[in-house]
């Protein structure tokens, strides 16, 4: 009975995730054979897990390379946060310079998590670059991306996406959203406006249509684009963070830089989660118009 108890302990350790755990051998031929097989299985699982971790690390590096870093736009402060729930995620954001000299801010969320969602997010980048070479209208870009998704059947899930075109020469912002989490516009005097969706999700309707919303802005205006992983962050008792808290955080950090604002919002999300696991990707992109 004692050798069997030792074997059971080792198997339970492997079941709890201690891959590579080994048990001692025994004088009994039958039990010794069983112990060696368990040891070989445990070692094989540990090797496979290590290979998986290396592959996921490479995938994470590839995904990070698809995201913009050290973005510099004249007369515009830009800050971002990208926190996937898994090793890689289905969120995507980008900043592109358009052919007319204006800049495009993009944020998207592919339903699901892990490798399939990350692959779809990578496809979105390629499609967005193509769309940005054809049009400057955010709504037209969404329509182009949607047609490709529908005809090529590139994704088996839906995509929400918000695009904002910022033209500092005309002091205008052009905004369109395909079923995405509302963005937030903050005026220098502290007024906060919620920018809702202007059309359906991508990948649903071939003839889907989206509308451009044009807003006149001045120096000091801010805009926050984010995914629903922010508002849907849960506390240990399943309370959602909610959009009201997002508005409160924007007002609290109104006089901070955009980088400090996102850092404060990220810290508040972690406090709300209180040590619980992050269940959804969290992505934020924030800009401020400056002199």
C-alpha cells in the first residue's frame, strides 16, 4: 500500500501543475514499471509545456511588434496601455499617418482570447493599412475592412473597432465606430462627452454602413479610446468597474499628463480587481491636443 500511496501523491502533484515531478522506483517489478511510466509521462509533459511557453513568448513578441511604440505626432501627446488577459490577446490598437497628413487612431477588439483572437487581430492591422491607403474617412475604412472580412471569411468571430482621424491643421476630429466600446472626449473646461457606436460590428453584414462624426476641437482637448475590458473589469464579488468610474477617473486626472492618466486608471483597475485574475484584454489609447 505504501508504494501505491507514493505513486498517487506524485500523480496528484502532476495534476496540480507540477509537471516534471518524479517518484522513486520500487523493488516490485509491476510497481517499478508503473513508477517509470509515470516519471516518463511527467518528464514529457514538462518538456511539452516548456516548448509551449517558448512558442507563446515568441507569439507575444510578434504581437508586440505589431503595435506602435514611441509614437511622435507634432502638437499631439499620445499614451497607450496594452494588457492581454492571456499571453497574447485579441485587442489591437494602432496610430497611422494618412496620405493627407492627418493621423488615424485605431482600436479594435476581436471576440475571444488566445491564439485565434491574436491571429485575427494581426489580420486587422494588414487590412487597416490597406484601408488607410485608399481613404481618409474612418467610416469608409470600416466599410472596406468589413467587405474583406465578409468575402474572405478571415475570421469566425466578430470584431468591434473604433477609428479616429485627427487633423491638427483644421482642428477637427472625425470619428466612426463599429459596435465598439464608447470613446471619451474631454474638453479643457472639464466637460466629458461619451462617443457611442456609429454602426454595427464588423463581420456581420456585407452591406453594413457606418457614419462619420466630425467634432471641432481646440488645444487642451483629450480623447480616450479603450476596449470593453476596462468597463467590464470585475471585483471579487463580480461588480463591474463600469463607465461611471471611467468618467470619474478622467475627471480626477484632468490636470495630469495622458501617460499619468492611463497609469492612474490602470492602477485603479488593479485595485478594483483586488488580486483576482484578469478575464479580458485591457487596451487604452489616449491623446491630448497641445500647442
